[in-house]
C-alpha cells in the first residue's frame, strides 16, 4: 500500500521546479521505508515544464503520475491530481518549495500519532534570506486550531496533508477560489473551513518542514499578494455567511481589530499602512464580488459539498 501521495501542481515555473523535484527525490531516498508516489499536475504550461517533468519521472524508482490539466486555476489542478491519489496520506506542496530530507518520514510519524481523520499543516521556512518574510509559517511548536474560529493562515497549502478519508468527507477544492481563478486565493482556507465544520481536527506540526523560495522582494509584490489573500477570504465569507455562524464571528473580529491600527499597528508589512483596515477593505471587496458574480457561476456543484 502507498503510504504517501505527494501532489505538486505547476505552471510555467520550470526553473524553480528543478530544485523542488530534486528535493522530493532526495527525501524519498532518505526514507526508503516509506512507500511514496508523486503526482505532478501541469496546469497548462507553455514553457519547457512538460519536458522537465517527463525527464524527472523517467529517472525515479518510485511511481510518478503526470497529469495535464488545462483548465486554469490551482484548485482545478489540485482536484485533477487528487482524483489520482492512492496513498493513505495525501500531501501537497508548491512548485517553489524544497522538502527537508526527513519530510516523508516525518509525515508518516506525525500521522501515526493521530487516531481520527485529521488535517495537518507543516512548517514553512524562508528559502532565500533575500526574499520578503511572507508565505512562511515559522512556529516551532505543535498547535491545534480552534474549531470555532476561521482557519485562514493557521496552516498553508504549501505544506498541507490529510488522510485519504478526509478528502472523501470534505470533497474537492472549490475551483472558483485560488490562484488563476475568479477569487484569486483561499482555496485551501475553504477546504480547511469545511473540514473543521465537519469536526475534523486541524493541526500544525513543525516536524513536517519545507523551505519556500517564493522570490518576492518588492513591497509592491507583497501588497498584491496580501490584497489577493484578503479578497479571497472575503469571497469565502460570502460563500458561507448564511450557513455557518463562524463567519459572523470572523467578521466581527475583523471589525474589532480596526482599533489595533491605532494601539498596536502591524509593522512587519512596511508597504501597508493601517494593516487591519487594509485587510478589511479587501475582504469587503471579495464579499461583494462573490454576491455580484454572474448567474452562470451561481450553481456550481461544489456548493453541495460545503
């Protein structure tokens, strides 16, 4: 039986992909006791990504599945890959991440310690000190998310894993969310929100570690990134607003946080003044965009899963 199915989705990033794939092969070699399969989804690349993927697959001793998904969007690519996963643990990382050598052994060890269906996110370190301190998760101690709260930011899709039974319970990613889709971001948060709503625990464990080489060094890139995150979260609020009381609590907390711009301002994002107001403004934009979406987007099967 396959222990771990590792899913990596990519689009036109053949340069960074080489380091990612090399780290996957090294981690698999370092944990020969773990039965690994790797699922690589090319989300419509126009560069030499197909050649890179095919060459890497040919060099591996473990199973590698290559999938072409031309529908744009990270969620669509993930769903295409998840449909092919055969492992009892399903893990995912991004095409600009590098796995630590004990990644697979740590995954198996961490999941052996839990008895029920669980989602577990891992540590995400900054891969290049020249990059901005964004899209990282640095805590060095295990944590369990409050099931009554909003899971945004607690763990991230760049280092996320769950038992195969979780996917059967929660259902696929909502393809309206995430990079390349209408609502830009929050496809992972939506999945986590639905999972915790079903009573599935959400954990963070730093033993599962990757380095993120995201390459963002300009404050304008950081601002665009955080704008997209907030916009996606706002659309997610709208999706669940009338069916889950946790959304109302999250909105009220966002409003209460506005006073922190005056008494405890965020200083880690130098390009953004009044961070909590900035975040709430773009969440409001996302919420309105969801409600104003074209009628053709209003009857999507994913809504029956949430």
